[in-house]
C-alpha cells in the first residue's frame, strides 16, 4: 500500500525512491511486524486471561507429560491471532499489493488461520475438548490445496514440476499429479508445524529461521540476474514474497518475546496451522518445494516421529519413542524443556544455512 502511495512521489522527494527496493521494504515489514507485536501483545494477553482462554492440561494423554507441563495450566492461548494480524497488516503496508503472489499466500494463510481459529474456539470457548474433528481439519487443508493447485496449474507462467536441488537444470514434470502434490505440501507443512508447537517458543523460533531463509530464496528467485547466475528458476513477481516472509520473521520475533520460556502466551492452532500453510505456499510459489524438506527439517522429523510411533504401535504394539512428537521424547529423557528448545533451534538454524548453501551446490 505504501509502495503505491509513496513511490510515485519519488520525482518530488528523492527519499521515496527507497520504496523501489525490495530489501528496504522487507526490512521495514519485519520491523513493523515486530513493533506491532510488542504493542498489541500485552493487551491481547490480558484480554485472553479475562476471557479465561487458557491452556488445558489433559490427564487423558500422558500423566508424566501433564506433570511436566502442569505449570502451563491456564496460560493464555490463541495468540496466533496476533501473529496473523500483524503479518497481514505489515505485508499489505509494505508489499506491492498488485502482485498476485501476495494475495495467493495471504489467502492461504488466512484460510488455515480460520480453520485453526474454529478449532481453538470450540476448545476454549465452547469447551468442546477435541475442537474440530480431524476429518474437518484435513478436509479444509485438502480443499485449500485443491484450490491452490488449480490456480497454479492454470497459470501459464508456473510450471507444474519440481526443481531438483543440487542438480543443474533438472526438473521433474508432474503433469496431472501436480494438484495432488500441492495438496500434500499444504497438508504436510501445516500439520508439521502444528505438531512441533508443544514447547515454549519451539515452533515460532524455528518458523523465524525458516522465514529468514525463505526471504532470501524469494528475493533471489524474483531477481532475473541473481536467478540466472544461480541457475534457479526465475519467478516473476516472486521477489515480493520476501516482504511477506520478512513479516513472518518480524511477527515471529515479536511473538517469541512473550512465548519464550516460560511462556506468557501460546499461539494455538490458529497460529501453527496458518504459519505452516504459509511456508508451504511460499515454497510452491517459488518452486522450492523440495528445499522445504531441508529448511524445515525439524518440522519434518517431528511429523515423522508421530507417523512412525502410530504405525509401530498399530503393527507391533511397541513404541519407537518414549512419546511423540519427538520434542516430548527428549523431555522424557530428562532433558530440561529450555535445553530441548535451544538445541532444536540450533539444528534449525544450521539447516536454514545449509538450505542457502544449496543455491551454489549444483
């Protein structure tokens, strides 16, 4: 919005020429999202406390886990509302809102945010312990994936294929299977972040690192000179997505201010489902779907730990891990919560760096 309002004035005030640069607008978007989070975080926490919208410790899951987390009882949740609001505001303020990629990723983020909101609302306000049924949630994700798949496959400028990391000019054409692949990416990414969101600051800290990596990936993918030099697909308009990713970084850091151990607020499904879907959508738009597996490696491992645990128990009646997702397994090994969090952050940071290195490994 500010780009359209102020950049045309550059002939009168030269300082407004800064708005042509994605790097400037992305930096400002991150700063705006961070400041808005710090401003509106405390009143939101007070409001959620007043409404008694807080974390419930359910003894039906695991007595030992509930004992480890009993101090979290009644901590305000649904803080993802703040994350989504500041991401949306910051993106609309600093991005080129005529760019279709921006509207696609905002649509995806808000869609899954509403799905998560309904789940949290039923749990917290209507006191329905299970919230939305798993069937309804997965259906919402599949429908979104179907819509995005149709949008992308009918876009003449978007190739229905996969760029293979480490290999120069090698693309796997998926043809009619591309829509199914989009559905897989959306459902997988949104659920993986949701499963990781179990310790104070764990998920949002990793999202910040993924957001930084994707900001850079979006910028180089949307720059015809850099993409040509790095031998990666040029995505027309993809550079503007760097502003959206920067908004995620700023909002994530702002939320982490309150969500770090010991947390004053949790994001809830309204935040985790939306952020996972947002990351997945960005990966699809800039053709970095397979790199998503690397940069979001922690999310992938967390999701796999649940899948393997369930499969193993159903097939052999034995558990691979003491408990799933994986971060709780380490708690059961008597790792302090903050140690699990920081070590997972370290691994996530290294994976983000390695993801950027892959741009030159071809």
